[in-house]
């Protein structure tokens, strides 16, 4: 599927609220921003591999995936039992 800059911008805006820049998904978001900047450049077009990767990133940041991440984030922040289990597992 071909994505427009507007679609990519919308995805970036939504994902920026959910994901920390230093997280795994935050780093993927940084790559998505870079690809968006390259799409906007008149002097540069994306290669076929970059277009494929853009598609993969857009799927990773789909509405459904971002809803799952938001739900998990809210659950983590409000459920002390889950945080305690996470702390125990991490040790």
C-alpha cells in the first residue's frame, strides 16, 4: 500500500504521545520520521526497500497496535500487582 505524507504524519502524531523516544518503539518511530522527511524531500525518493520498510512501520503503528500499547501502558500505571510481578520477573 502506498502511504501519503499526511497519513504518515497522523501516525507519527498519535504514536509520539504513546511511546517514549528511548523505547524500542520510540526508536522505530524515529526511523518513521526519517522516512517521512525523505518522502517530503523533492530531491530524494524512497527506494523499493525503504517503501517496503515504511509499510512495515505503518503496520507496527496501526490503530489497533497503538490501542494495545495504550491499554497496556494504562494497565501498567494503575495495576500495582502487575508492576510487582514485573519487578520480580526482572530480577
